[in-house]
């Protein structure tokens, strides 16, 4: 499994533990490029999560999508191995 795959698996565990609904859109020719890895709904609130490993950074297209989600009133996070506590805190706040 790739390092980013491990981050995604840990995100799934945290989301399930909080009872959040999530979907992971596929980045194919038929989908929207740059959409966050996880589209999450918890207690009627929307959260987009981009998973990165190590020093991975978001692309320009990912940054554009993140900005559009936030402009529409949603929340976004970029999660890696070092900041899972941020995900936990945001999910607790959404409850």
C-alpha cells in the first residue's frame, strides 16, 4: 500500500468512528478533476478532505476546488500522517 493509501485508510477509520457519511469520487475522464478525495456529510454539514502523504501538497486544481467548497459554505481539510488530530477536532465540532 502506498503512503497516501495508508492516510486514506486512517481517514476512513476516523470517519466511520464518528458516524459520518462519505464518498470517494474517482478521478476519471468522466468525473470532475481536482475534487477532494473524500466528500463527507456529518450532521448536515459538508466537509471535503484531501489526503496527502509526507510533504505532498495540493495541486492548483485541488486548491481551486477547495476554495469553491469554502465559498459555498463547506469546510475543507488537507490531511496527512501528522495532522489526524485536526480531523478529529473538526468532526467533533461538526457534531
